[in-house]
C-alpha cells in the first residue's frame, strides 16, 4: 500500500505542478513555461500508472471498483489524451490549460476517498465487465477532450485581449477545433453505446436482468441521448461553430454527474458494487 500511495501522490504533485505551470505560462504569456507544463504532465503519467499497476497486481483486477481507482483512472486517461493530442497536433499543446485542471481535480478528489481493496466476486467477475469498464474510460476521455476543445473555441471566438486569449490564439484555426470536438464526440458516442450494451449483458450475468432503470443506467442513457441530439443537430440542422461548441461544453456536466453525482445523490446498485458506496 505504501509504494502505491507514494506513486499516486507523486503523480498528483506533478499534475498539480503542470496545472500551475499552465496557468502561469498563460498569465505571463511564456511559451517555455507551457512547454514545462506539458513536460510535468508527461512525467506525472509514469508514477500515476505505476500506482495503478501496483494496486492492480495486489488486488487482482484493474481500476473498475471503488471511487478511488475508477476516478483516478479517468484522470490518467485524460492526461494521456492531452499527450496524444499534442503529439498529433503540436500546436494544440496549450489546450492543457483546460484539460490539466480537470485531470488534477479528478485525481486529487479520488485521493481523499476510501481506498479499501474491493475484490471481484464471482457475481461481478466477467469479461463483459472488462469490456464495459474499458469503453467507459474511452468514453469519458473522448468527452473531456471534446469539452476542452469546445471551451477553447468559445473563448477565442469571443475575441478580446488578455493572457488566455494570447495563448489560445496560438492554437490551430477555429475550424479544426470545431471539427476535432465533433470527432471526439462522435467517437465518445459510439464508445458510450458499447459501454451501455456491454454493461447490460454484464448486469444480466451478475443480477439476472439486462436493464432495471438503476439511476446510473438511467443517467448513462440520458447522457447517450444528449450526445445523440448533438450529432443530430450538427448533421441534420448543420450546427457548426459557436452553437455546437456551447452544446459540447454544456453536455459534459451531464456525463460527470452520471459518474460522480449519481452515486452520491441516489441509492444505486452500481454505487454499491462499482463505486464502493
């Protein structure tokens, strides 16, 4: 446990440093500092992944049970998305000023929750659970990336002056940000659909029913419908630019509420088994 916690807190510290460096680099208009921020983000991935791996080996399953390990893994996926985006589109490096605070808050919040080892019982153990959890990571990562791109689009679209505008002005053209946000939502929408279907099959194995209108099941479906509406208005009604960006920005809180808010606000079988409540 000690080595795991040391590794995790090292990751938290590096993510905190990356967040601060992104903010400082933005406020003082220093590209070299934002490069350091990206470097700190990359360095944080190592100990964070090591901490997750140590726990994985010790308890015998990946980050699929307990608020601590589930939310922490989403933070890791978000930082990995930032690194991949930066590798593919070097000019998009400054988007970290939006992604890193989200990732830092996720892992920091997870570190202050119970860390008890939760074993996979025979009822829960299934390949469908693995598929369900894997696509959940992909889903939330895609939606967080689309949110960051949409927020960057909206801030820059308003115009004006200031450190944040100066940093975002160095991002690729608005059309590319809009297109990337749409593509991430398209991917996330498909991933979320697979996650729901895999979860239903797993639920039938574990609890003898495919769908029971459990609060998390219901809100997962609501999230899927919200993004289905986004794709509909974009592809059918031709929404682009500012309207689409606002939709993408407002949609993420629905997904985050499904992940974090529902287990707290409702008595849920998912909250009991998946998040350890």
